C-alpha cells in the first residue's frame, strides 16, 4: 500500500510547483519573498548568535520564540490560501483514517519557506544560550520540539476554523491582514524605541513567565542546562513534550469531527422563520428599512445611509478600508504622543484618514450602481444621494475624530489647544467630504470583489488622481482655517481667542461640505452612464 505521508508531501510539492507555473509574476513574487524571508532569517540568526554571553540573551531568545509561535497561530486565519493543505475537507471523499492523515499533514507542514525560516530563527535562539556539550544536545531537541509545536499549533487552529476560513467572514479576515501587519509594525517600532532607551532588562519579567510556556519552554531548557539547573531543564522539556502531544490530540479530534460532520452551510434551515429573526450587533443600530419621513413616504436619505452603513459592515473591501483608516488614524497621533514626539495637530490625521472614505463612493457599488442610477433623474436626486452617503460617513467619522483629538490632548496634557485642534479636524473633514463627492463623480473606478487589489486593471491612474488630487485640494480648501490658526498662535493675545477656532472650523467644515455636494450633484446626474461603465470593470 502506498505510504500516505510521502504522497501528501509530494502533493504539497506539486501544488507549490503548479502554482508557480501559472504566471511569471507569481514566480517572481515567490522568489522575491523567499529571498527576503531567508535573508531576514539569516540576519536574525547572526544577530542572536552575537548575543552569546549577554546577560539578557535568554530573555530575547525566549520572547522571540513566543512571538514566532504566535505568528504560526494567527497566520492561517489571515492567509488561509497560503497553503492548500490547510483545508483538510478537500480530502473528505478519500478513505483515510485520522491518525495516518495527521502524520501526513504534519509532515507536509514542514515543507516550505515558513518552516525553514522558523528553523533558522530557532537555531539562532538556542545558539545564543547553549554553553557546554549537554546544552548543545538539549538545543537539538529544543529546536525539534519548538518547530513541532509551531506546526501543530497552526494545524490545530486552521482545522478548528476551516469553516470560517472558507466563508465570507474568512475573506474578511484575509483582507484585514494588512491592518494586522500595519499595527504590528507600529508596536514593534514602539517597543524597539522603548528598549533602545531603557535597555533589554525590561524583557526579563515577561521572559520569566514565557519560559514555562511552550514552545519557549524548550528554548528556556537550553538556558537552564547551560546554568547547571538540570531539574528545571527537565521540567521545561516535559512541558515542551506534552504541548505537541496535546495539540496533535486536539487537532486529530477536530479533524475527525470535521471530516465526518455535514457542513451546515449546505443544509437548509430547519425553521423557515430563521430568515425573519431580528438582526443583532451593529445591525440593530442601522436605520430601519421601513423608516419613513415626516410626510409618510420612505425617507431616501435614511435609505441611502442604511445602504452605506451596511456596506461598511458587510462588504469585505469596504470593511477593510474603514477598519484600516480607524486604526491608523488612532495609531499615528497616539503613538507619537506616547513617544514624546507628538503634537496636538497630529489628531487631524484621524479626520484625514476617515475623510478618504468619501472618495470613490460609487466604486463600492460595482455593477449594482445601475440600481442607484435608475433612482436618479435630476441633480436634486443626485444631491440627496450624495448627502445620504456623507451623513452615513459622518455618523462614524465625527465622534471618532473627536475621540482621537481628546485622547491625544490628554496624553500630551495640552488642553488649551483642544478647541483649535477640533476646529481644524472639522474643517479638514468637511473639505474632504466636499472634494470626495466631486471626485466620486469625476474620477470613479472599480473595486474588484476578489483578491487583494483595490483597483481594477487599467484604472490605477484614476485612483491616484481621485485620492491624492482630492487630498491636495482638501488641504488648499482648509487654507483659511489653517491661516487663522497660525495667525492666532503667533500674534500677541491670540491665545485668548483660540477657542473661537472650534465654532469657526465646524461652521467652515459644514459650509464647504454643502457647497461641495451642491457642485458635485449636477456632474453626478449628467455622468451616470460613464460612472456605471467605470465601476463595472472589476
């Protein structure tokens, strides 16, 4: 009988090889990513080895191993298509028993750039701690155990969430992966700066806890052997041995359940009334489809707001753009304030990031924009459509911009400048709503529903003009408020009138938004066929 382990490993290699044959761009991307990953791993190996003899080398090695294991645990959630063998339901029709299948999939997990990167990093961690023959023998076992824990952890997480990863929510997670990377980069940058000023000694309390948690416990055992604490090392190795056994057991039970139970998404609901159950979560906060205006007719503004907010909640690309803007709009001012290099005016970054969501409003409709176009017969209808979309954006943006501004002010302790920071934020937000409405009608482009691209082929120029041209125009439109702010800050006695920037900025933002919507409405009404053609290319 054919060995299933070798068959699955060959299958993994065939999938990798056939994927690279699809296009030259994919091969180039794979080679470039592999070179970068291995080069980074080699540099980490050299850097960790250079820490030999340092008093805090064990803390660095233990923490690096823990972060590596965390990466293995979350990567399947954000990159489910990175490894085709992560979805065992593809093998559900084959007569395979759980135990041989677990061994085969575990062996297949050791094939690829990720395991090689992990192996190099773990080798650097143990080499920075190993001193003596016993420690080197322990290091070999520690690397094998740590690598096994990482692989088993990834498999167990992927199997437990495979239904999620193949659903719409799974695609949401994949789209949000860029946000996780952006936030992680900011956290790493902040941590590196703190360590650079305070030293590696700050890692010791955290490492003292992590050295008893797998897979860091295996690396901690190498340090214990080097220190002559053989009893402690034995306990840490036992923890490291028990972890993969437990993870493989959990994985095997989940795999058996997954391969033998029906997929609920293919079954009809037993209760026909399930479709009429009330919405939960954010859905309860959205305007009701039955909402009516004071005259008794359905409110068009409320309908447009509901549609826009549901796009934010349900459409993966729109949700990713919003969550990214919300996160980065908070990270930039807050992290700069925490590092002592911030300014109260950095709070305007939140209004700017969220104001970008007004650009290309019709692109998120894709080909379904024809239904919107059918309901627009005059510039007045176009104005109501744009106004509803702007109000939906303000429902989220306005309180969030105020929150970020107040939080930044509290961190800096500069409460005297809070009114002018809020006024500038409101003015900038209004200018971006105005320019966003105009560019949505003049430079619309399609947003592909599949993949990670946010612009359809051939429309990249339109996207650049729409976003960056609109941002420059918004900054110019804010020039009167910016000039007034500068004048009050440099003139004698200007501080006594800085509070006036809050109502002035709010009034200016509201006024410029109204003017922008009025100017964009006739262009939108006149260009409905062109807009539909542009947003339907994705």
